[in-house]
């Protein structure tokens, strides 16, 4: 069974892990800093102890050179200070931080101090009270001989311990520097992993959804690729795909409804187009019926041939009308633009007022890939709107086409000399259900649907208009929508 974890929990777990690892590293770093700080304090106290011992030994040597008792007194004072320094050292640090031979140093110091005090008490040159003790000369000489060796042993022991502590401090500093680099490296690694996690689990799904929404805006209702992340994004994509299916269905229904509305507009034009061939057929059949027995067979055959041609003409008109009304899937095919415009104008010939003159300026060799019926619907909407704009004033309706400079496609323009559109209305002209016509004369979907059709071809549609100066609709269509999209 697949475990589903929400994106919020994923982010919380990621940052919790990041915080925990960072905290552990920080605690370890603090421990190393604490140990280093203790070692530095220990070195400082050992240096103070060593200086006191060295001072005591200096006065000890001065006594043996000068035989003056006050040097012994000074030496004793420094041994007392050394004892206090050593006691403070023992009390100020735990046993793990202290050197192993600290007790031995204390023992030697006490022996050294006792020997100095014995020598001072038995100094024959001492004049101050109390009086010299009655120790034997041999005992005095023995104590005198031991003082330098005890002092040397104490000094060497403290110096060795101090040197050892300094070496440990250097090692700690070196390891601390290495730890700092490792710490920074681990933090950088965790940050990279977190960054990649957020890209994979948050940014990438959001980008997929954003791209899908941008496609929806231009009328592309293709399904969003599945996201198997086990969180809200997976559910969101499933919901969006369901919505896209419904949008696609409703868009096709809306397109077909608008096409049917346009078909109603075409009825009078188609009736006009069918009326001429039907009149010709009717006249020819009446002549044949009147002259069927005594008439000229050759002439009758000619009338029947003309009638057959008129029937074919009527069939083409009906066929074009049926093809336009049929609901079809979006399908690209290579079409001649000039031929498409002319066949479209035939369908609405009856809707073009007599006061409107249609002018075409389209290269005969201009071909492009398009969905014929959908582009025909765009042309119908634009031309019928232009005719309505010039219904009262009349004028010239110009349809022209020309290639874009980069050669990627062409522009198709429908220009009228009508009353124009004001700036306030012009900004809303492509909005669904917005119309500038009188109530009951338009659904407000024609231009909105036309914009969607053009954008589904990877093109765009723009409008220019000034009140009293007419309106120009400019449609850009790539020669090959697939190649244009890939480029």
C-alpha cells in the first residue's frame, strides 16, 4: 500500500531533519569549543605556575651563590604562591582536564618547599629570630643537596606538562578548523538536498500545473501529465484533468452552438444562392415539357445538361453548408487562403448589403496549414460584423493577406469603413458574451470563439478601431502551427 504524505508534512519533515542535523553539529562544535577553552585556560594557569616555580628557583640559586638568607625567604614565598596556583588549578578543573602527574607535582613541590624551609631554619648566617635549629651538619648538607634536584625535577615536570598541553591545544585548533570545514560542507549538502527536494516535490509540479493553465488560456485542453507524488499535487492534477475534460467538451459544444448561430445567419445567403440554379432548372424543365413531342432533341439535351450543371452547383452549395455545420475534431490540412476566402464569401453573399463593395487582395499562391472549417468560421464572423458596421453607411470592405517579415506565417486583415468602436468597448470586444450590437442581434460569443480558434492555431488576433474611421481586424496564422510551436 502506497503511503501518502501531504506536501506540508514533507516540507516540515525536511526542515525538521535539517534543523536536527544542524543542532547536533552545533552541539558537537560547542563541545569542541568548550574543551579547547578549558585547555587554553589550563595552559594559562600552568604558565603562571611555572613562572612562580622559576622565580623560586632563581632565588634558590642566588642563595647558593651569595649565601644570603633573604633569598631563601623569597624562594619560600614563591613556593607558597606556587602551592596556591597548583591548588587553584586542581580545584578549577575536573580530573579529565588535568594532567595525570598533577598529584606528583604537588608532592615534589611540598618536598621542595619543606627543604627550603629546613635550610632557612638552619642557616648559620641567619640573625633574625627564631634561632637556628639544632639539626646535624650532615642532615643540613643532605637537604642542601636535595634542593637543586627537587627544583629541577619540579621544573621539568611542569614544563613537560605545559608542553603537552600546548601540543594538545594545537591539535584541538587544527581539528576545530577541519571540523568547521566539515560542518560547512554538511550544511551545504543538506541545503542542496533540501533545495532539490523542493524543486522535485514543489516547484516541478507547480511548473507543470502553470504550463497547463497557460495552455488552457489559449484554448489547449490537453491533459496534464500525471504526478505520482502521493500528496495534494497528485489530487490537484487529477481534479484539473477532470476539469479539462469537461472544459474541452463544453468548449466544443460552445463552438458548435456558435457555428449553428452563424449557420442561421447564412440561411438567407444560401437561399439566394440556391434560388438561381433552381430557377434555371425550372425554366429548362418547362421548355422541355412544352416541346417534348415536337421539340428539337439536341436543344432539349442541351437544356438537360444545363439543368444537370445547375443541380451540381446547388449540391456544392448544400455540401459546403453541411461541411460548415458538421461537428468535427480539430484537424490541420494544407489549404489555399484565397480559395478559402472566396468560398466563404459565397456562403454569405446574400448577407452582404448592396451598398458594400468587397475588395480582395490575397496572393493566389498563399497556402497554409489550418483547420478549414474553424478558420472559415472566423472569416464569417469578421466579415458579417464588418457588413453590419457598414449596413447604413455602405463603403468598401477589404480583405487582404500578406506574409510576416520573418517568414513564419502570414497576416489576414478584414477592414471596414463602418462607424468604428470606442476605446471603452474596444478593450472588452473579445470578452465572452460582450457585444456592441443591439439586444437580440448578437450572442457576444463570435469574437471570443474566433480568438480561441486563432490561438488554437498558435496565432493571434488584434483589432484597431476609431469612431467614425472604421475597424481593422488583423489575424496572424503560422504557415505550420506545429513547426511554429516547436520553434
